């Protein structure tokens, strides 16, 4: 089984609130120098899902990490390799730097076609920058393969994979034949840490660099569907009224009275 | 191009009823229609013998594209894709609106690519302006918002719950019905093996007027018992931040936030929740937010209308007891 895992590098999404601002003129997020770039958390979990499939099936599972991004995105691929991916593809082209979901999906789908016999594509449920959740499903549509989204578990079964997925009010288990695309959600759980042996080997694992021309992308596929016209941080104008008391208990009682007086208790 | 003014809403009737999300989308769709001057269509996925089409006629819907299926509820979004695609071929929409739930979040992007259009997920607003469609949506974990402009459509937008009023019937409106070809189950590739619900029997978070939600500050599953006592007094539903779900303190279906549920209660009481953007993305539109947190610097106090700084183990039982007294008085 050959698995392609789509991983995107994003600014570390934890604790962004304190450090992030936006430049409303250039429509870009502004972060302090040195703010870490990481593999988007759901994509880390997509890689983890691939590694678990290999734990289940054995060495016959080949894992290729694929990213579209600037020079720095190479670090994301290195991380995937040191976690156990066998090789990696870096789609790297000035023409693709500001790719929207449409262009990204076409570039990634073209790379998967070029890789040849991919049985399973794994993606994150959404990239932790723009939180779109579009690119993976777009790749499935372009490749004409079925998709299963919001997976929290995946295992190989006869003729395909069995996927457990998260619903609004529970879980469901589905089976899908391969080739297929599955998007992974955080409920998959903890991801493993790089181990020394794989990290040592990672340096020797191949990383291909492909541009738009090598992927054979046509003009229409490079044409974005959307343009960002605004990026802003919504203003908060709530004033918090702190309810106090001699003890926390008393504060709790007073809170009840205050909510009652404000007629918010219904 | 006259045809590219049309608006199409995807609706699903289960157990004989259209969900509130459909009526919210109709409000948005009618507003879009008023700007574009196009026709308003609804793709109606009907289970069994329900007659959702006549229910819709009163809401200013021009055409109902109807597909019937014995057991939609057992099928994944894959089953809906060819049906909605067929409706789009007839309706020629500029905008297709779907609820941003588990089904819509998968169906929407796939449909957008199938139609060679654009996708905008988790939108909080969609407007038609000077011949293009603009979608506003939260990004960066709810910390920021972006507006995207789409010049050529169709634009498939999934829309968050609870942001638009429920549409009211319009006197004198009439709609025609177009029957869509039936689903061919033999084409389906994703097969359901089993489904389990983890929602409790209390009020549903999506419908609740009052929600009490707990976070890591509860310090363990027992904390939810304390919240449940308060919720019982208030007739509230209980929810949580992502942390307790990940730690197994409560069911996953309780998660509120960017990747959990979007809720819009009148009153949201956040207990031991720090107020990360990811969490607020799911509850920031509550009418009144109350925060109970031991850290006076917690970000949640920037979103809260009322706050108590203190240990929830003392504050919450006192709040519950006093609410009971006030009710009795
Ligand atoms: C891509 C992505 C998506 C995410 N999606 C979601 C989502 O959908 N929903 C979500 O909630 N999170 C989500 N998260 C996680 C989010 O970033 C935060 O980590 C999470 O919301 C924090 O949960 P918390 O507030 O319960 O915990 P913490 O941030 O640890 O806060 C605990 C709070 O409890 C207070 N406290 C401690 N003890 C007590 C006590 N005895 N009494 C009262 N207060 C006390 C502390 O002062 C603190 O403020 C996501 C993260 C990422 C990266
Ligand atoms: N530039 C990219 N490189 C590799 N994978 C990507 C890229 N953009 C998106 N993806 C994949 O598609 C998923 C959804 O992304 P998005 O639609 O941007 O939210 C991500 O979790 C990744 O798995």
C-alpha cells in the first residue's frame, strides 16, 4: 500500500492570540520574528494515521509526505521523514506561493498522479491557518476517488480501509475501497515523537522538488477562484463586570442575583 | 448572464422535519436573492414520505428540486453529491448554501470542485456585491476573519449555525417542484458499517437557550457533575472545551469551538475555560457570556459580560444554590 500524506506548514497555532496581528493593507498575518512554523496539527495526525496503518500492515506500507510551500516547508518534510515517512515531495514554485484552495488542490493532485500508484491519500481535516478544510476534498474530487472526512481511526481491511469518523453527536464506522482520500481529525489522538534511528535515516531519504511545469499544471488550474479582500481581527467591545464577594462562595451567590437582575436567567 | 443570479439552498428533511439550519439559510438566501434578482431554489433531500416541499412553498422559494430516498440518514455525503450536482445543472446557481455540519463540510468542497466553482467553508456572512460574491469567515483559529471575493461561480458556501434569524413564511408565495432522478445506491463507494450516538438525553447543545461549559480547569471528570447540578437548575445543556473531550472526561459530542459545535445560546457559562480563539469560535455569538475562572488574567474575561474570579468548586455550587432560591421566591 502506498500512502501519500498531505502536510502543510503553518505558524504554530497554539497561543497565537497574544502575538498575532494582521496587516490589513497587505492582507497578511504578522507574527513576531522567530514564531515557530510547524506541521499543521491535523496533518501531524494524518501522518500518525499512516504510521499506524504501517504498524498494522507491516513494511509493505510506503509513506510519501507531500507539501506545497516555500523553502521553509522543507522542515515540515524533514519532520515527516524523521517520524517514519519513506520519502517526500516538495512542490515549490514562485507561481504557487499564494495558491488558494483551488490551485493548491490541483497542484497536490497533480503531484499524486505523478507519484503513480497511490492507494490512499491522507490529509488533515483543515489546515490550522485559514481553517478551510477544502484542499483535501478538492484533491479527492480531482482524482475522482471517494472521500471520508473527520476520521479518528483507520485500519486496513480486505479491499480497502475501515474508517471510524466523528459525527456531530457520535461516531460512525464506514468502509471504503481504495484508492480513496481520508481527512483526519484530532480525535485520532496522540502522535508519536521522532525517534533517533529514523531521524538519522531521514537525512538520506529522498526529497523531490517539483515545480508547476513538472506537474504539467494548465493555466486554468493555476487560476485562483477566490481573492482575499479583507483580513482583520474582530473588535471585542465587551466590558466584563466582575462580581466579587468576601469568599468565592459569596461571589457565586452574588453572581446568581446579578444574572437574575439582568434578566438573563430566563 | 441572467442565470448566474440564482441562489440554491441544500436542505434535508429527516424525521418529517426540516432543521432550523434550513430556515436560517433561507433568510440568508432571500437576502442574496433580493440583491441579485435571481430565483431561489432549494434542493430538498427527503426521507420517506415526508412532504417537505409544501412546507417550503410558503417561504419565498421559487423552485424545489426534490429527491426522495428511503434512508438518506444512513448514507454519507457521497450519496448527496450527484443529487445536488443534478440540481445545480438545472438551477444554474451563483451561490449554493449548505449548513456547516459534518455533511455540509464534506459535500460543499467536493461540490465546488465538481462544478469547477469556488468553496468557502464555515462562513458567517455571504453577500452579493457588484457582480461578485463575498464570503466572510473566521480563520486562524477564530482569532481573525477574512473576506474572500469570488468572481466566477458557482460559489459553494457552508454557513455556521445560529447567525441568521429563522425565515418567516411569506404571504402569497408559491413554488414549483422539480423531481430529481433517484439515487442509484449501486454507485456508492462508502458503506456504513455502524453508527453510535454519544449524546446524552439532556437538551441538545445546538438548541439550548442556556449552556454550562467546562474546560481543563475542572481538573477531572468529577467537575462535570458539579456543572450538571447547575445545569439542572438552569435547564441548561452541558458542553466543554476540547481539552476535556481529548482527555475522555466527557463525550466528544460536547465539544464546542472551531472544530466542535457552534452554539448560540442566550446564556453561556464558561467554567475553567481560558477562552482560546479556537473555543470562542464556537460560542462567541452567545448573547451573554459568563466566565468563572481562577485566573483574573484569563482571556475569557475579554469576551465575558459577567465574571467571577475564583475556584469553580466554590463558585458553581453557590451559584446553583442561589439560582434555586431565586426560582422558588
Ligand atoms: C487547530 C486547533 C483547533 C482547535 N479546536 C478547538 C475547539 O473546537 N474547541 C476548543 O475548546 N478548543 C480547540 N482547540 C484547543 C484550544 O486552542 C485550547 O487549547 C483549548 O480551548 C483550551 O481549553 P481550556 O480552556 O479548557 O484549557 P486551558 O487553556 O488549559 O484553560 C483552563 C482554564 O481553567 C482555569 N482554571 C484552572 N483551575 C481552575 C479552578 N479550580 N476553577 C476555575 N478555573 C480554573 C485556568 O485559569 C485556565 O484559564 C483547538 C486547537 C487547535 C490547534
Ligand atoms: N500547501 C499544502 N501542502 C500540503 N498539503 C496541504 C496544503 N494545503 C492544504 N493541504 C492539505 O489539505 C488539508 C486541508 O487544508 P485546507 O483546505 O487549507 O484547510 C490540510 O490539512 C492538508 O492535509
